[in-house]
């Protein structure tokens, strides 16, 4: 007896978060809202999509984290240094000494894109200060102007403070984000999978009836293609797991 085509139910137990995410992205692209409407499974797909949106948000969103006192202090330190350099340069434009005035005007031109860096978000502020320091250091004329205004040391302090902030911010952000995402996805993934299985049951049932009873070629062809595609996504995902485990086993064997 010929086996009727159907979507297989994969186990997601060993699937990584990125693999899980990409798998369901592909499934939802394959079972489009139009397909769902044509086969009266809009409610099933909508429930699946709503749950996946939550996973999407948890997986892709760069979550803001609670600002700690040391984060605030590190940000304030670099902003104060930047503000000092900025104000000093702006004031030097009006210095009665022609050489100091020329140096101030020269450096003030560099300031223009960065003038409000200290008012930007943490990450944008960091990037702007990086660019500002680089532009000051790598241009020979501007570096000489910095020397003339005795701003080399403040610029070095700004560079160090910006690096310190970046390291602290990334450490806190990464740890909090990873913990938050892991906990969130641990709760969401089984819900998404269950909603997916409900859609799978519906597609398999409609295909079975069409194939064995109503004999509707258009339905058989359309759903057959969908079944094949989803099974292909499943195979690719499980192959990735098998390859990963094989590499790990080989590495363990090399160590023994």
C-alpha cells in the first residue's frame, strides 16, 4: 500500500534557538495567509503566527537593560571629558592669540558631526566618540592643532573612558540579554511548536481527504508542494544537528 504524503513532526529538543527561529520563519513563509484562507485554516495559522511573533521579538530584539550606577558613572565620565574638549575648542575660536585661534577654528570644523554626541544613546554616543578620536588622531594637521592647544592628554583620557564604557556596557548588556532571551525562549518555543503541530495536523488531514476521497488535483498538487517543502526544512534542520553532534563526537574521540 502506497504511503500517503504527510508533514513529519520533528523533535525540537536538540534544536538551537537560531535553527528553531529560521525553521518557523520558513514554515510561515510556505503556509501563507492566502493558503490558510483558501483551506479554512486561518485561525490555526494566526494562532501559530501570533506565538511566533513573540519568539521573533525575544530572539531579535536588542533589549535595553536596567542602567546600573557604574554604567551611568562610566557614561558621565566620558561625556564630561568630551564636553571639556568640545567647550575648550569652541572657546579657542575667540582667542586673541592668532595661532591659538587658528587651531581652535581648525578643530571646531571637526567637531560639527559630533557636537551633540553626549546627548545620544549609549551606543551611538560610543560610536561617535570613536570616530571623533580617530579623526583627531589620524589627521596630521589636526593632531598638531591638538598639540598646540595642549589637548593630547584630554583626548587620550576620552579614548580610554570610551573604551572602558564600551567594555562595561557590552558585558552587562550581553549577560542580561542572553539570560533574558534564554528564559523567554524556553517558555515560548514549546508553545510555538504546539501551534505548528496543530497546523501540521490540519494540512495533513486536508491532503489526505483530497488524495483519497475528493481527488482534487489542484489541492493535491498545492498541498503536496507545501508538505515537501516543510519536510525539506525539517531534514535540513535535523541534518545540521546530526553534523554538529558528529563533529563533537569526532572531537571527543581525538581527545581520547
